[in-house]
C-alpha cells in the first residue's frame, strides 16, 4: 500500500496532509509518487500524522519509490533472521 493509499484510507486530502507535515502539496505529491525523497524530519512528521512507525512509513514510501531496494531489505532481513 502506497503512502497515498494510506493517506486516503484515513480520509485525508493531500492539502490536509501537507499542512500537517509542513510542506507544500506539490512536494507531498512528489514524495507520494516516489519522485522525491523526504527529509528525515518530514518523514517523521508524516509517519506521526498517519499513526505509523518510521519503519512502516519507510516501507510504504519505498514500495513506490524503489521497490527493488525494499525487496533487497526484505531479503537481508530474512538472511539475518
């Protein structure tokens, strides 16, 4: 599920989320589309606004931005566990 899907599931518009996070709607949409990486402080505020842990936020972000990297992380975690 993408960040956009999570946001919409919670009934939040892009404008409302951008206000909560302290960024522009344009920046929010670029991040949701995986076209831009969020600054760490923005990512934490975003996770908090959605009620997610930072790890959950990262998984939702990388699902759209870089699925190959997410798959690599999953493989590494499986090898460690």
